[in-house]
């Protein structure tokens, strides 16, 4: 690695975490929280689309494409309520 590339790498490391290492683990924690929230959102929307919409609202006459549309809309609704 040349000198310029090493300087960029050092700048990125300093930007991600502090030089003293105090906040170094916060980026990992933020990523873990975001991954958990994303997984729960996907699970909730898929469960609503399959269990509530397909079984109760559409009474078993839903197509996979329609369930996918309902799941996508459910993600938007969950996001709006979360904000």
C-alpha cells in the first residue's frame, strides 16, 4: 500500500472510531441494533401479510404477489409509526 492509501485508511479508522478507543465499539453496536430492527420489521410485515391478510382478510384467496405488496406496504406503515 502506498503512502496516500495508508493516509486514507488512517482517516477512515479515525472517522469511524475515536483515536482513544472510547467510542470504538459504538459502530458495531449501532450496526447490531439496525440489523435486529430490520429483521423484526421484515418478520412483522411477512407475518401480517400471510397470517392476517391472506387468511383473514382475503379468506385464503390471495396470491403470493398480492401478499408481497401487502408486506411492502406494511413495512412502510411500521416505519411511519416508528418515527
